[in-house]
């Protein structure tokens, strides 16, 4: 790799908070490893577990409200325009849900009495926990495999017969059940449903299967006496846990009630397909796949003062120590680590065929997460994917383009009905179901129909990096053209004769109106105009490349440019 220090994020104790846990992921499945000694939690996610179903993102009353807001803006009544813009609000987004937890419980005497380490090895996308109990060294290793679509955990000890623990699955969602598989006594099965926000609606169905394997000839697996969802391991040399999961999600426009996918069968099939592979085989396949992306870019800066004094200094310091000391010792190896950690997170949360990386990638422990854990288009989603091209991870951007395609479909209806415009439009937040209408509650974030346009800048940028004309002609150009078509219709002639956006907000900002009161709705924010100019310029350049310039000529478009 050429880095000056090992690419490892290290900790000296178990996580106390969810944000201290170690994230692993294969693009679709994610986990957070806490690293507890006597008790361990591995929190799980699957990227299609959302509430709700496809929605109606249109409002036939919106054009009337739009006309009122525009008149108020033209009269410089910005406070009243902000209040009236509530007539343009849509409903809330649906909510990203957690899958569950793997719970490991060791006996009361299993307490660390020696060195402890917890690390994320960025070079192999592997989380490790090591500690000592009674002179025996214990090790746990975790990874999320993209080629085999499983999350794997290996528990081992330096002394034979020392691995003893109980394992169970848990789930925070109310509609679920957990049982031991009658056909495979070493499998725990979790089956559940993501309830819709509408009472009685059919939500996305899901299943997770946890399979346990232990060392041959040494150790016993038994079912817990007082519980139907746990297994006990006693006296093993090692144990391997494999988790697979699936859902009934069949696309953003298919109601879960009409899905033909059987998540339990799919989760069991994933484990059947890796049944003949050893843990070492699984790890090697995982590393080969991951490094085919991760090893494309290396970054090596100068050596820090601490490393010059002691060439092991950086390697043994924890991430928290390096953050605290950064102001004094501008630890360039830590900058390298942060750079590669960003690449690691994108690889782990976005792969071809997965859902778009959401507000927290794919990691979320809460049934009611902050901001619904939904993709926010007024900067967060764009930020997730800004590293993809300059950091040589072009494949990781494919889920974003899939999401834009879905948004253009629902967004065309929103543009037609809500704004009486052509093309397609999306606002500041979306979800699994490609929500395209405005959000609710506050104009400062809801009234911003530039979400689709900002996303479309990624399309042209992808072409300029890859020079992929097939992508440009079949994917980027139609989406850009539809986006620009809406923008042309959205621009109106203002009182001074210039084309303007109205209503317009600078996302999540307020300003002081002439009457001294705070407002958020005005006209032609700098952000609006900058994005529109970028889209128009990209469209013209794209049209020239694909020899379709004559198809996109529009008097208003040329005037805007």
C-alpha cells in the first residue's frame, strides 16, 4: 500500500457508546462491533429494512399554493411567503430500521485481567478484539463478506477447550419471532416485519439466520434450557458464527404486500452456498474482493515527530490518543488513516446492486433514528459519494445512479402535478421508496426543489472521469435532460425581467426580512442559481458528446445559459 504506518483504527477498551463501536459492512449487510469481554453485542443492519411502502408524492392543490407563495415573494412579503409555503409541504419520509443484535454472553468469571485491544484493520476490512482471561488469550475476528453475502465471526483461544459462551439473536422491532431451526439445530432464525406507518399495512418482511460451527472433536453445542432463541457452546477450541439476512423488498415501486421474495429461504440459501467453505476460505475471498477496490489508492505523507522519535509510537497509540495529540504533533500518518477510513466506509456501505448509502451509511441501531436515517439530498447524500471518483471507487457510485433513476420516475409525477412542469424534481430528502415530494414542518429545509439537480452533477462528473459514452448516452443524458426540463419550467420571469427561482431557500438557513422578522423563503438563492447553471452547462456538453445537441435546444434554456 505504501502507507508509512499500519492502517488500523485502534482502541484500548470496549465501546461505551454506539459511535465508539467498529463498523463493518459489505454494502448490503452492516454490523457494529462493541468489543465487550464478558458480554458482546454485534449490532446488525440490512439496507432494505425500511418502514412503509410506495407512496403518492403528488398534491393537486400545490399549484394554487405555489401561485400564492410566488405573489407574496414578488411583493417582498417574505415572512408571509414562508408561512404560506406550508401549502407545498409533502409528508414525512419512511424510516430506516435496525435488523437486530447478535448477543454473546460469557460466564461471570470471564473478565479481562491482562492486555486488551480492539482494532479495525482497514487493509483487510477486519475487526479484531483480543484480551486475556486467566492467562488464556482470547481473540475474536469479524468481517462482512461481499462475495458470499454473510457476516462472519471467529472466536478462538490460546488454550484448547477454553471457548465457552451462549449466543442469541435479539430484535428491537415489535413484529418479530426467533426460533431454533428444526432442520438445523445449530441455526437461530429471526423472522420479522417492518411495520408501515399506516395501521394495518403490510411492511417489508425480513429474515436473518445465524449459524454456529465449533471445532471438531472438542466442544459441545446445546440449546438453552430457558429460552427458545439461544445456543450454548462449552469447551470448544474455536467457534465460527455466520449470519445471513434478506428481505422481501422487490424495488421502490413494488408494494411489500405484492412481493414474491421469500426472505427466509433466501437467507438459508446464502448459508447453503458457503457450507463447504472454511472460515479461512471465506476470509480470503472477502479480502481478495475488498482489496481489489481498496488497494487502488495509497497515500503517504511525511513522518511525524512522534514517529521519528519512536517508530512504533504511532502504531501503538489509540485513535483517541492520536486525536488529542494532533494539535501538537500533526501526525501525518493519522491523516493517511482518516483518508483511507473514508474510502473504507464507502466500500462498506455502497456496492453495485445495494441500496444508496443513507444518512449513516448502512449502520443504525434505532427504531426511531435521527432524521429517519434517510438520504438527505441537500448535502449529505452528495457528500457520501464525493470520494468515489477521486478515490478510484467508481463501482461504489452505482447505487447512487440507481437511486437517481428511481427518483426520476416518482419525481416526474411530482413535477407534473405539484408544479405543472415537465421533467422531474426531487426535494431535500428521500427514502427507500424514492420519495420525491417536499418534506414537512419547516420551509427552511422542505422548500428546496433542487435535490435532483444537485444529484445530477454526479452524472456528468462520472463521465468526465471515465469517458464512458455508453453511460452518458443511456443513463446520464436522459436524466440530465429531464432534470434540466424541470428547471427550465421552474424558472420564471421576475419583476426586474430576469429569470428567477421562486420560491427559493438557502437550505436550512433563515434571513432577516425587511420588517425585521426571520424568514426562509425568498427568490434566486445563490445555491439555486449555481446548481442550475452547472446542470445546464453539463447538459449542453453531454449533448455535444452524444451528438444530440439539436434535440435539447430550447429558447428559455439558451437564455438561462
